[in-house]
């Protein structure tokens, strides 16, 4: 009887260890031809102090033909002036509240708040402006290059 109680304890401990081993994450060896992972500390942000934002290109090249994916971080108190792009741009608000306006007359008081989790399409050749008011905003933008910007402000 003592042996069976000791044996049961041994199986309980072994079973518990087996469960713990299943919970330990194992790093898989991934084929770099199949997948690329960039952790947040590997993403290269380029600041544009004059515009009040920073950009990080995740895929493609916005200056060349083809699809691109970029992150844009607007700093508080900075907005673009009325402009347009030649192609549609698809934007997901990752964090903060983004403020958007349309038309050639710049008026930050006539913007619409777009909170985190929202999706926006900027249609090609349509005038808009956007940015951050009180908080930092991070956007993911997908578009078709070349991604030029044409000033369209009417004074």
C-alpha cells in the first residue's frame, strides 16, 4: 500500500511536469523564404520634424510602382495641409484619435475624429487633410505607389 501511494505521487508529479512542459513556448525554426517577422524594436522609424510625424515602411516602396505598407505616427498638435494622392490609400487607425477633413480650405476645427480601430479610405485625387490634435496617433497605410502628394490648399 505504501508503494502504491508513493507510485501515485510519482505519477502525479510526472503528470504535472508534463503539463508544464506543454506550456513552455518552443521557438520554431521558420523558413525565411516563407515568412518574415519584424518585432517592434526592429521597425525603423524615420522622423519628419517639419511635418510633425514619423514613418516606417513595412513592405514595398511608396516611391515606386507597386503596393506598399507603411506606418505613420502623427505627433500631437500636427496636421497636414490640404493635399491629394494619385491613388486610393487604405488606412487603419492603430492607436489614438486621428482627425480628418476634406476640401481645399484648411480648418482644423472642421475635422472628424477617427478613433483607434477605425478604417478609412482616402480616394485618389480627392482633397483631404489629417493629423493629431491632443494625442499621438499611429496609422497603418496600404497603397499603390508611387505615393506622391500634391498640395491643394486654397487660401
